[in-house]
């Protein structure tokens, strides 16, 4: 099993990796199919199903679908160009993706929100169609946005999880138990094994540049969030809080009366800064998703700013370790809130962050695995219930608490010798089973929990 660090950490756009980035990626893939076809295309249609329908407006799924069909992709997203494309579509009812003729697409008529049963493959399903001059469908594909910006066609999903057909990697662990066994035999850390796997598929220079860019985008996102005030879009009138909290924390520095627990506010404010940027549609890094994008960068920033001896030279070790843990969670369970609730998003992010922190603080592979397990175990059962379908309440604060739990988990693990009662594999399997048994109302449909028990405006 191989999932690259660049699969787990993708540069993209908010507010959701599954509901914004995924549909945009799916639409781009559909355009590629059209370009490879000899049919004469005249129009496009799209239908959104399951969670993509129920929370699609709040997550800008409609907007992302239109932009994807216009040729936009998350990694090169340009906000000004996107706004111009949307305005042109409103005026003309047409889309003009590169390499294809102008295509008829009126969102009011050609983009449907299907609030019936979800498609069979996954809670996040969408069907894209291309039509001829008479309006008849001549090409169609079903896509599933399975979390973290990952997209699979119906056929790919049916083929199963283990579809990696690349060259063999040196350390192909599919479970935490295999990971620890390989670490013991090789004498390598988790990050060293992950790095060897990455280099076997690419080169060291590309890996180093890519990892550096991941952290740069993460840190830039924190800085923008800390510097920006105002009200978040979407109608809930949620006030950005990270800027004000940060200013207060800076003013309190050096005061003898500052309570020790104030360090929790620093962890939270870094995470909240990221998720406020995400909620505003800014550039973020999936970690492993947009909804949980604040946890990993917040823990890195906490470590750099507040832990003696921390060094930015160890950030690659942190991110490679975190990616290894995230890959195990994704392969054996889920990172999708629509599939398994928020335990799959913030829970997975906390496990990744705890593992990364334990690693850069000198933890053994066994202590790193223990840190990930503690963090994931104490998010088990967490529901996904965004108010009005927006990644704002409770998502922004939830990332802050996820960061705090991650740091606590790493600290507890480092106080021990790596032996513990519940293996990480058991926690991951429990999360999978809990997600399977969880009522659909609590899996990113905004039909239960806080989404129905607080005012929506």
C-alpha cells in the first residue's frame, strides 16, 4: 500500500476537500474524457447526490462543479479568474474549457441537487453528463468524492482500495503492526521508511521541494488567518476570532500572571486561523481534509514557537510521519466526514499531528504509534453536524481542540515506553465500524446534531 505524502497533503481551496475540491477534480477528469472522445459535444449536465446535495450550497459544491467544468483545478486555482468565469457563465449560459468547443450549461436547469437516497458507492456522489446538439446524453460518468480531495469513478471504487499499480516500494506497510515490524527490522524511523518509499517513486529533490511547499502554504495560511478580521461568508454571520485572540495573546506575553493553560489558546488560535481561511474559501492544505486542515499546521507551529529545541529542519520528519499515519487511516477506514463523521476528519488529523510531534521530539516508532492511537481513540464517535452545511460551526473550534488533543496525546506517549493496551490498528478499525453504524443524520448531511439544534441565521 502506498499513498504519497502529496496525496495526504494537497494544496487546494476551501471550504471543503470532499465537497469543493473533489467535485472540481471530478469535473476536470470528465473534461479529459471529453477531450479524448470523438463525439461532438454541445452541452453539460451535473447532478449532486447524498451529502453533496444536502450540504452542497454551504460547501460551495455548485460553484466548484461549475468551475471544474470550466477547466479550473484546485492546485492552480485563481480566485479572480474564477469569478470572471462564473460571471461569464451567468451572462451567457455557456462554459468554455480549453480544448473543447463552447458548451451550454445553465446552472438553474443543468445542475441538479438530488435529495433522495445517496448513490450506492459513497455518500458523496455526482453524475456528470455531456450532451449533443439535441440535448441527448452521449457521455456520462459517476464520480465519488471520497474525502481529502480524492476522487474515484464508479468503476474505480468497485475495483477496491488497493489499486496502486506503481513500482514496489521498500516498506509497503498496510497496517500499524506491519509498520512497527518493518521499523524494528530495518532500524529506521517511520519518517525514514516513508521517505524511502517516496524516493522510490520519484527523487529526493522533488520530495524535499514539495514538502517545503506544503509547510510554506500551511504557514502562510496561518499568517493570513491571524491577520484577517471580519465576518465569514455564508449567512451565519460567524465572526473571525483568530485575529483578536492572537492580538490578546501577544499583549499578554511576559506577564507573570498568565495562567499555564494559556498555551492551549496558542494551539487553538493557530488552528482557528487556518480554518477561518478555509471557511472563507482561501488556499489551504488538506491535512488530511479541508475541514480538518488546521490541526497539523497548528501543532507544527506550536512546536516551532513554544517548544525549546524545535527546529524547522525537522518539519519534513513531522510531515512524513503524519502522512504515514494518515495513509493507514485512509486505507483501513476513512478520512471522509460524509462516510464516517468528524472522527474521520479531525480524529484522523489529530492522530497524524500527534504522531508527527512525537517523532520530532525524539519518540521511538512505538511511541509515535502510541501517540496516534491515543489521539484517534479520544475522537471516536465524533459526529459531523455542520450548521447550515458550512464548515464553520462547530468545525473551526473543533480543529483547535483537535490540536490540543494531539499535543496531549504525544506528550502522554512520550512519557511511556511505547507499550500500550489498545493498538492503533484496533482504534482505526473501531473508527471504521463506528462510522458504518453511525446514523446518516450525523455524517455531513446537516440533518442532525448541532445543525438542527441552533439557529441557522
